[in-house]
């Protein structure tokens, strides 16, 4: 890039060198003055403008390469990249994996994202979106007796709902939780056999699909919330059964 950056320097109490570099890129990306494919100005100039040492700048840039935000090319310089969402997925999983109530919290976030997504999908879903949902729906039916493949098919159906919303932000948020959400679907598949939910599982997903096709956001939202509520009820029944079994062992 040939543009001259006007940098508002942070004082020494405002953050360390890494934070200055991260803040610079974040602000420029949000403002649109830096885009994927752009090349940063030479390290010497950038370090001087940010008020950091070149070693600090280099370490910060290396850290940003791990996140997929920039790429350092020999004899070329530092190039801005479009980040890979899988990195955020890994970060999210590691950051929250120590929490005992992780799954319940993530499920609540999932409900919030999917219910907004299905409202938008009811209004915006394209033919290709509906075809993708149909493929996912067939896959749920085909894998109904396979815990592993069935759980992943279930995840892909719900992911297709979010994609059909046309909201890139919702899709990024949802994909950032992909590993944890997939685990949730796999865990829930044990309920299918335990409570003989095979017919329900297929039919209720069809009901969600039909609500999107109908094109009514209110109906779609309500149908999906009912779908989640039924799943939660079976989870409660399982927890109660587990508590009773533990009581008998005491």
C-alpha cells in the first residue's frame, strides 16, 4: 500500500507494544483502509509510526500470522489476509473448555443465533439454500441409526439454517463454536436410542424445514424454539433417570 497512515499513538500506560500493533490492524481493518491482499508499509517505518521497537513489531506480526490475519513473505513484506475461521473455532474451544457449565451456556448462545438466523432464512433463503437444507435433511434420515454420522448430519442441518440467513456475522459466530456444537449433537444422539426418538427426530427437522419454505419468520422462529424445547425435555428426563440410578447405588 502506498497510503500514509496517520497513527494515534498510545502512551506507554495505554498498552504494550503488542497491543499497539494489534490495535493498529484492528482499527484499519474496521475502517476499511486495510483490506485482504494489501501490503503493510516496511517494518522500519511501521515500527517508527507505532512507537515500538522492530523486535516487538516482528513478534507481534508473527503472532498475527498464527491467527491468519497477516502473512509474512520473503522479499515481499507483510500481507493482510482474510482470517481462517477455523482458528477462531480452536481458540473458542480452548478458551472455554475448562468451564463445567460450558455446554449449557453454548446451547443458549446457539439458540439465540439460530432463532435469529431462521427468521432471516424464512425471508432470504435462496433456491441453493433450500437445496442444501434438503440434502442435510436426507442425510439425517439416512444416518438415523449411526450416532457419529447422525450427530454430524444434525449439526450440518442447523449450520445450513444459519448459512441460509445470509448473515456473514451470524455464520462466523456459529462456525466459531463448531467444535463444541458438534460435540453437543453427538452427545444428544444417545438420547435417540434411549427414548426411541428416531421418528421424532426426522419429522421434527422436516417441520423446521417446512417452516423456512413457508416464508413466515414468526412461524419459523416458533417452530425452531419448539424443536429446541423438546430436545431439552428429553435431556431433563435423562438427568432425572441418572439421578435416580445414582440414588439407588448410594
